[in-house]
């Protein structure tokens, strides 16, 4: 039996991860770290931190922590510092909390192309976030690097829709790691990693994420 905390639980990936975890008897405790409410569900425990998400964290050790947090440059009005505050600082804040409580496994949704030395701001922030998480020294750290994710999104993201249409059309021609992926495949893979963390740092691209999801036969 395993306990898991999911951050980013109101998002596309996080919501799917919460729903899967709640229907999976291998998880006896499912905590969602949120700043806005999620509909109540049996067995779902909400830790609310608002406006600062980190204020919702409690001194309770989990078996695994999954982070699917992120914003977009559009949501922060093009403000790079605000973007970094979410995609880097908040993720690391949760990582530090988890390490302090000796949580043995952390899984983080990053993005394909994450690279601290990249000329592209988005890839650079993701790369710096990954480097920061590695430096925390989790017994098991799983970094997920999906390309564009498909799934039901309430908000209209025109750029993302165009990206999905283009990458889906040319998917057979793309290197595997740039192919689009359904959001719930990633959620399944996150939970599989939480249940079978192993040790060390694992970086998962498209094919590895699909493999992990396929191994998750109960979630
Ligand atoms: N979508 C893609 O195509 C794609 C592709 C590659 C990588 N990724 C990465 O995958 C991760 C998850 O993506 P997603 O599409 O599932 O994200 P999403 O649907 O946009 O959800 C983002 C989550 O982050 C939370 N969040 C954003 N700003 C916050 C803040 N200031 N304080 C606290 N919480 C905040 C949101 O909470 P609220 O609901 O409270 O705003 C939500 O739970 C992100 O790191 C993203 O960069 C996404």
C-alpha cells in the first residue's frame, strides 16, 4: 500500500493522475496539493495552499510525490520571472519539502528539450528545474519529458491546438520523443513510477513513458 501526494492536481495531467490513483487500491492515501478546490471524491484528501501553494504542505511523509505543475507564458502575461516562479521555484519548493521528510520517490513532469544550457527560455527553465531536483538527492527521481500532450482542456489554448494538429499530422515523420501523447498515458506512467520507483535518476521520453504506462495494469 502506498501514499501519494500529487501537485498540479487541477491540471490536465494532475487531474487524470488523481482520478487513476483514487481508483487504484494499491494507493491507500491520495493527497492533492491545490490552490483552488477540486470536487470532493471518496478517499481524496485536499491540502490547500493559497495564494502560496507551498503553504498547504504539511509535515507528513508520503511514499511518493508527483509534480505536474506548470504555467504558460500566456497565463503570466509574458512575464519570465512569474513563469520561472511556477515552473522552477514552486517545483523545487515541493521537492525540498519532500526531501526534508525523507520521501523516497519524486516524479516530475518536465518537457522534451529540457536543457539548462538551452537558448530557449522554456527549455532552459525546465532544465534548471531538473538540475535543482537532481541536486536534492532523492533516492529515486523520475523526470518525465513528454512532447505536446493531448486531452480535454477547458481553456482555449490556440497555440497548443495548432501544435497538436501539426505534430499529430506529421507524427510518423517525427523522432519518437517529439510525438504527441495523450495526457492520461502520462498520468498512468507517473503512478507506475510511484509504485515501482527503483533507485537513482530516471529520465523518461515518449517511448519510456508509454512502456511505463503499459506496465500499469491496475491504474
Ligand atoms: N500541456 C502540454 O502539452 C505539455 C507538454 C510538455 C510538458 N508539459 C508540462 O507538463 C506539466 C503539466 O502540464 P498540464 O498541461 O497538465 O498543465 P495545466 O493543465 O496547465 O495545469 C497546471 C497546474 O499547475 C497549477 N499551477 C499553475 N500555476 C500555479 C501557481 N502559481 N500556483 C500553484 N499552482 C499553479 C495549476 O493550478 P490551478 O488550477 O490552480 O491554476 C494546475 O494544477 C507542466 O509542467 C507542463 O509544463 C505540458
